[in-house]
C-alpha cells in the first residue's frame, strides 16, 4: 500500500489529516477504528483500487493526523467534527461526492458524515457497529465488560491517559488478541506502528477525548437526529463479525439490520466469517462485499 498510494498531510481547516490515496474510478473513503490507523486497510485498499479511487485517512487524534486542542464539552473530538475533516479532505482531493466505509470508530464518523452531509455521501458501509445512541441505550453487563474502552476511556482525565500511556503495547496486544482475530493477522511491523501511534501523549489524550465525546455529545447528536426524524438517505451496507457481539447481543432488538433500518431508508447487510478486525483477517471477502455494494448499477 505504501508504494502504490500517494500520501500527504492535508489541512481540514481545523487540523491536519494524514491521507493515502490511489486507484481510479468512483471515490471511496475508508476510515479506521480504535486502536488502529489507516494501516488497517493495507490489504483491502489495493483490491478496491482496481475499480475505485481509494482514500485512507487517519482520524484526527489518531496515527499521523493532528491533535487539536479540546474543549470542556469535547466537541473537537465529536464524530461531527471528525466528519467535517473528511468532507474538507475529500474536497481538497477534488471529490465533492464520495462513498465512505468505516470500521469501529471510523464507522461512527462515517454514519455521522452521511447524516450531516447527505448531499456529499453516495453510499455508506458501517463495519461491526450499531449507532452510538443504540449502543449506549442497549448496554448491559456484557457491553461494559467486553467494550471496556467505552467506559474506561470516557473517564475524566488524567486517569485514562495515564493508563494508556503506561502500557501502549499491552493495550494493542489485548485489543488485537482478544477481539476475535488470530495474532498472525497483524504483521510485526503493523503491530509496532499501532503501538507507536498510541505512544504519543497528544494522541492518547485525543483518543480519550473522542471516547468522552461518544459518551456525551455524540449521543446528543444522535438523539437530536432521531427526534427531528432525520434519516440516512443513501444506501447503507452493514457488515459484522459472525462471532462477535454485534451479531449476538442485539437479537431482542431484531439484530443489527433492524437497528440500522430505524436510521436509514435503504439497508442491507450480512455477517462475515471472522473476528472484529475482519478487514485485516479476511481482506478478500471484505473487499468483495464493498466492491459489490459500491459498484454503480448500470
């Protein structure tokens, strides 16, 4: 991916965003989750680039992107703020309209993009998530135990920052090893890159601020949309791990497809046979699902 894709740091108007892009065809923006960076797409992006122009970005606060100062309400690390970055970056690359796929935290930025900028987003894929408001509303003891970053990293500073900074390698190894994907999926240099990205004090604080925003402001933004009757108007693809929480915890709510149909007009999707990090574990299958969904109908 490094050799095939161009790279640059671009100004969004609020911070700098590191991006890699390559390929030709309709544009697709790929957004990563925690505790990763754009490198999570290293196996999927080249496959998609056979048909699409693929843009892989580090979210603000993550990887090589900037870490703007936060505020007491955590707004600079809300998904709304992160979505603004991506609209600006895609415009700088010449794309006023594009599709977007997001995994984990990137999925939350992706669906916020579709809600806040409906005329910009042609298609949306959300990978292994349900909307933030639903995640909190349906949370139970399993959620608190398994999704420990949601509650731990949302605690007031400096406790979460000190914990992450003390053992970034342990955080990475736990996440990559315990969230459903076998260790061999993550090459040694990729593991090191993820640890290095989680070793910058500014990034550690930014990531904690992002989780604090998810516990407060992101929920408010979701609730406002639901109250106003706003829906995602573009087609939505929902993909999830067949062995993870998304496919197992929400049966009483109709499962992930039913949950997303309360938010969007056109929803389809299915489980993939892998763990939480399935773009890294089964890139061929992930790329095939995204290619099929995003390919324009003649």
